[in-house]
C-alpha cells in the first residue's frame, strides 16, 4: 500500500499541521540550519511514497533553496511523488520582459519548480497576462484555487450588513470582488486606478453616490505596499461610506502598516492564513484539503470530509 505524509517548512507550520489533521496525515517539519556564511543545511523527515510539501513562498529566496534541497533528500530516500502546496506563490508578477535585459521571473520559477515537484497547488496566484497557471509549470499538474469561498464563508458566519457594498480597489481585483459579492448577495463595484509611481496612485469610481451612507468592504488578492488600499479607503470615506473594512488573500505588508491603514479610515483588515501575519483570520484548509484528497490512498481517506 502506498504511503502519504505531509512535511512543512518551519514558517507556516501551524497551518500545515491543521491541514494534515484535516487530511488524517502525519506532519513532519523540515529542519533548516544556517551556516555563518548563510549557506543552508536541510534535513527532512522519512520519505513516503507521496510527500506533500507545505511551503508558503513569501520571503521566497531561502525557501526556494530549502525546497530544492528537501526534494533532493526525499527523492533519494524513496519518495515517488512530490506535491507542493504553496498557498502564496512567489515571483508570478513578472510574466514578461518590460525593459531590455529583464528576467521573466514567472518563467524561471515555473521551470525550477516543474523540475522539482510533480504537482503544484496554490491559492489566488498573482497572475496578470497568464490565463491558466498550468502554462507556468510545463509537464506537471498545477491548480490555482480561489480563496473566495473561504472568505465568503467567514464573512457570512461573522455577520455582514446587507447594505454593504463590496469594492475592488482596481480592475485586476474584479474577479474576486464579483465572486464574493455574488456569494453574499451584495452590491459591488470596482475602482479605476491611475498609477503615478510605485507608491503613488489615484482612485476614482464611476458611481460616487453608490457608497453614501453605506458600509464598504474592500476585497483584493494581495496587499504588499498598501498604497492602493489606502488610496481606496480615503476615496470611499470621502464618498460618504459609513465604514471601510478590508479582506485580502495574501497579506505581504509589514505589520506596522496596520496603523497606516487605520489612519486612512480602514476599520479592520483581515487576511487568510496563506502567509503567517497578525491579520490572519480566515483558514484555507477548507479549500486546500479537498484539492489534496485524491493524493490519499482509499484506506487513508479521513472519515469526515467537511
């Protein structure tokens, strides 16, 4: 009978253990030692026929090397199949060379991971001109799951004012906004964003009167610098929104930015646990577990699948 287990990088181990429990799997932690010259020594738990590697790839450079070393050790010790669960997938922004000499990071990382693992499962990958994540990973399986069902469930469970308008801070956020609003049966709209620089944007809305006297919920896939979110919150407050809350899949911004969000008028900001962060409030194991169940032998399937 084939065996399956989960192993995790140290960062994100809590989320990995919850996922392993939901799947009925053992969870081992990959050990990482840093030498004085910054080289890494990596040691894995005993290999299983299929090993699920949990690694959220924020702050990615050391993590990519760790994954490469872990995969080498697991393959050499008998792993026949490696499945990477990367709730946040790094280096997807740069999908083209916009200036002479630029590297296309999406292509480079896609090729690296495709040569290392047999399947990639991620959540709300930050893709622009790439319509299908399978094209990023040649010759292996890849799925880009949506966090919106988990986000909508959490919002519905916590209670949400039916007058709330779901807001996308830019056109790229429209698919997520449309999904969440549809699940919660709320009105929604998307802002027009004009970027003047890396940290300077202007936000406008086609129907400024829509928000007057109503709460607003900003929804986006990723917040890094926070510039767009702050500009959107200020615009919504100026339009008469009674409250502004925000929910995002990937919180990449420094925790110190929370004070700036509050100052800009954002009452609360919540994120999924795709990246460990003080704003984590929404667990992703409810969407990750179903995607991984087909990796389990029939005799290892957990009794409860909810």
